[in-house]
C-alpha cells in the first residue's frame, strides 16, 4: 500500500472516532440533570465566566465551580465507559 493511502485510512479512522466521541459527549451533556447541564453549557459552549454564570443562574461562584466539576466528572466517566467498550 502507498503511504498516502495508509495516511488516508488513518485519517478516516480518526475522523470516525472523533465523530462518535462528539456524539457521546453531546448525549452526555443533554442527559445531565439541569443543575449541571446549564452551567456546563454556559461555560463550555457559550464561553461565559464563572461570575457571569453565577449571575445568570443566581447561584454562588463556589456552587458554579462545584457543579461544573461534577458535570465534567459525569461526562468523563461516560466517555471512559464508551472508550472501554
């Protein structure tokens, strides 16, 4: 096989894996309880600061950080389960 063909195969595999991983992450976010989903979307999708999230959700900055940490942990665990089959 040519180098270009092998490289193309690797690229296609990586693109498929990225697409599947993207679906797992999106599904994980969509299925989070609202108390975790809202802060993670505001932070990671909308790019808001902790202070802005605190003002929008009317929760303390400490609670924002805690909920973001918990949301990330939940998502990470679901991605690990997917990766491990």
